C-alpha cells in the first residue's frame, strides 16, 4: 500500500501519559527538596511518598504493560519505512521509537538487579 506508520503517532497516548506521570514525579521531587531545605517535615513526607509511589508503581506498571505495544509500533515503523518516504519527521520518529524500546529493555534488565542490590544493602544495614 505504501502507507508509512509512525511510532510517535501510534504511541502518542501512552507517551503523553508517561510524560504527565514523569512531570508529577519531578514536581514531587522538587517539593520534597524544598520542604527538606525549609524543614517542613509533613510536606516532605507527603511529597516523598508521592514520588516513591509514582516512581515505583505507576511508571513501572505503565512501562511494563506497554512494552509489547512499543515493540509492535517500532517494528511496524521499520517495516513500512521506504527510501522515498524518508523525511526529518521519519528520522525523529524512528530514533524516538528506538530510544524508547531501548529504555524499556534496559529497564527490564537492570531494575531487578537494582532491586536485588538494594535488598542486600538493606539486609546488611539491618544486621550490622
């Protein structure tokens, strides 16, 4: 057919959701930092809880649940890419899709290792 599929168009809804959640996490981090500097313990505890919930729960659930869609859209873009349809937006979409898939794969690989390392450190601190 000759129709080009764009990763950014197909994956836009999920990317928007991830961006909003990431912005909320950054805002909570900023509020926690300011509250810690101003010694506002209640605000610091609340913002730290929000940051942890967004980082460890919502962001990871979205990344893990949308990994298959990202792979499908990225592969679909590669399959429909032709030399005649190469434009700047094609390159941007292809690069963004590749970086997104790479980020998700690295999350799959390194997150369990990070959690395991943290658990060992916590166990060491509790024993020592």
